[in-house]
């Protein structure tokens, strides 16, 4: 009978203690008398005998000390009271183990259903709120019903439980999820999808409102509502919404005379104020402006901000090109006084500069001081320049030629930033217009001005920081005449050396006899 215990447990002699235990549980579950209760008498007796053999084998092989003795050939363990066998006690242990096993299998079965149904919802993009809640009444959540479904014991099942009701609910949930997904693909009963479309349209219209645009201003997206309603995927709706919003952001704000009257009035008033400020400095009247004598009327007829600013700059440029009336009158009078006794020639000199005056930049008798301020006295007498009143081109040229004082850097920076802001607004407004060749030319012209203004601002900022790129002149903010000091110091040093040499020669000259 030696070594037969291994055969009873259906294991080999090299099996580990864990494998012995596992084999015992498997056979005990199979041959437990409770599982043979509905069989014939002979079958029940055979099961009891088999179960007894299994328990006896496990009693020896399940204990490491007894197993060693058994492997050495010992077979008689009946007289050893320490290892006496109790069939009833072992049978109770087996019943408790089977009960725990069933409970564990019930928990695992419920968790499997929750995981499978949840995964189906995830891949189909369906949420419980989008399903019929009658599927899991009277509970608030479908998971609660999973834990409440009864699972009966069933010895005929491999795991000793009957999961038919649980499996039925699982199939019901999966079929409901798949059905709803198919309905949504066909556009049926999808309130969530409808809300996505409504929100997309609302977002687009809000963006249009901020820019003052209408549907016809959106080009290829003018029928955006129809395009959105024809889509069958939520991600497609969101994608189209984002494209249209990007298109709207690229458009300038659409201003019209009717919708933004107050804005145009402010721009006109500001343009007139700037023009009249420069006219006042020049002591000019409207009738002195030639073709622009009716500038107020022309400004009132314009319906675009960029047109108002364009006319403003042209009028200011014209005014800046004119001589001040008061200066011209004084020069004439001064020329007449100096020309007395010299005939008409004196009057001509007083009225305009000579050719020689124009070439060398100096002024003759009665000539008006030059705008560039080449003469030092003229610089001191000039009034402070209002850089905000300069046109874009004049302001940019002033920076390029460095025709400014160090103390006016902040004013120039402020004026440039203002011009840049105006140009950006005008370009955006022009881009919202129908793109005719004239409009495109205006856009191109302002884009060039904008680039030049930005470059000028960068140069001024670098100059203000004490790092003027490529500049070798005395523009560091120190107006002290460094060149004169260096030159004067050199002359003084040379003079001192000459004096010392002369004294030395006198000492070395021999005294006459």
C-alpha cells in the first residue's frame, strides 16, 4: 500500500505542500457527499468511501513530518493518537470551505458584470443618464441592481452558483447601450447631441456679435447653421465650431455709420482737433488749405475709420508743408527794411531764400529758419515739437534721421505706439471689407507703414536703453561736447610742450662775449 496516498490525491511524489493542498480541495469538492445526495445508494456509498480515502491521504501528506515518515516506508499511523482522524470534523471543515468559496464566486461574478457593462459604455460613448432608467428600477443606479440580484447555490455548476439572473441583466444592459448608439448614429432620440449643436451655434453667434458681423460676412461659413445640423458626430460639430470661430477672430470689427455712430463722431472730432491744433500753430485758416479748405465737410461724409484717419494725415501733411503766416509777414517786412536803397533785390531776398542759401543750408537776410534746425541759434528759438501731430510718414522719418532731442524719447515712443495701434485697427477694418484691388492696396500700404513703425519703435527703445544698434554718434543722453574737450585738451598739451622746449633752448644758448 506504500505510495498509494499520492495516487489517491492524483499527484506525484515531488509535489509541493501547496500542490498537495490544492489537489485535496479539488477532490473534496468533487466527491463531497452532499453533491451525491440525489444519487443512488451505491453511488452515495462509493462517494463516502472515496471521500474517506481522500481525507486519510491528506491527513498524512498534508503534514510534512508524517509525509517524511510515509516516504521512508512507514504505513501504520493508526496507533498514534496525536494524528487520530475525525471524519465528522473534517466534513464540517469542508462544508465551511465550500460556503466561503461560493460567496467569493458570487462577488467575482457581480464585479465581472459591472466591469463588462462599464467597458461597453466607455467604448460606445454612452452614459447611464442617456439610457432608460426603468432598466434598473427600483434602484437609483444600475450598479446597485447588480449587487441586489439573487444568486442561488447550484451544485451542478462548476463554481457551485447559479448566475443566470445576473447574466440576463448584463445582456439587457449591453443590448440597450448598443441600441442607443445605433439610434444616435441615425440622429434619433439624441438630446445630448442636439444640445451640442445648439451650443456650437450660440458660441458662433456670440463671436459674430463681438465683431459686429452677420452670417453673410462669414464667406464659406455663411450657412453655418445648415452645415452644423447636417453633421452626425459630436466631434465634427465641435471641429466646425472651432474653425468658424478662428475665421471670425481673423476678421476686423465691422463698423458702419448707423451701428457705431458715436464711435465715428469721436474719430471725426479727434481728427478735426488735431488738424486745427497744427493750423493754430501755423496761424492758418481753413481758406488757406487749398483743396482741403472744406476738410470738415469731407470728414463728415466718410463712413470708415481708416478713411477718416487717412484724410486727417493728408491734411496735416499739407498744413506742415505751409509756411506760418506770421513768420512770412515779419520776414517780408524785415526784407523791405534791409532792402531800402537796394531796390527790388532787397524785397526778393526778404521773400525767399537764394539758390546759394538752399545749397549750403544757411539762411540769408530775411530767410525763414529751416525746419531741420541746422543753426544752433535756430534750435534754441524753435518751439517744442508735438510728435503726436506728425503724420505717420513724418514720424517714421524723424526716427530714421535721428532728428530729435534726447529728452523727447518718451514722447516719440508714445506717439509711435499710438500710430501702431491705429494702423492695426485700420488693417483689421479693411480686411472686413470686400477685397477689391483698391482695398488690397490700402491694406498693403498700411502693412508697410506698420512694419516701419514697429522697426522705428524698436530702434527708439534700444536707444532709450542705451544700446543704439549701429550708432556711433553722441546719442547716449549726454549732450556734453566730448569732441571739443578732447580736441582742446590736445591743443593745450601741445602748447605746454612747445613752451618747455623754448625755455630749454634759451638756457642752452651761449652767452655773447
